[in-house]
């Protein structure tokens, strides 16, 4: 579960507060600024996952430094449809 590792003032904490349907199993990359990427690196290292499954539109393995962690890139095609929860369902199907 990702939530216990979030700093109180982190941008990702704000993201979880805003998108409360995220259940804590997903660590979202909400931006690619230098600050956001370094925060993502720090959290990954604190969480110490067995594997990182990345589903970002770009291959972030070239822009974050997480040596020593196995990273798998999930690829997908996304079709925008009416209704909520479609992307979350897709992400859950990849990680479960």
C-alpha cells in the first residue's frame, strides 16, 4: 500500500486526496517536472517494491533513477468512453 509512505506535504498526497478512488495500490506519476520525478524516485525507494509496473504514456525508465528495481512497462491502447472508472479498471487489471 502506497499511502503510508506519502509525506504530508507531498504533491502525490494531494493527488490521492483529490482522486480518492485510487486505493493505494497505484503510485501515480502525475507530472514529469524535475521536482515531480525526484519525488517519485524517493517514494519508490521508500516503498521498496518487488517490481515496478509502469503504465505511463512515455517510458519513464530513462528519466527516473531507480537502479536495483525491476521495471516492467505495461503498454495499452486507450479509448475514451462515457462513464467513470474505465482507466482505473484498466490499471487494476494490469497489476492484479
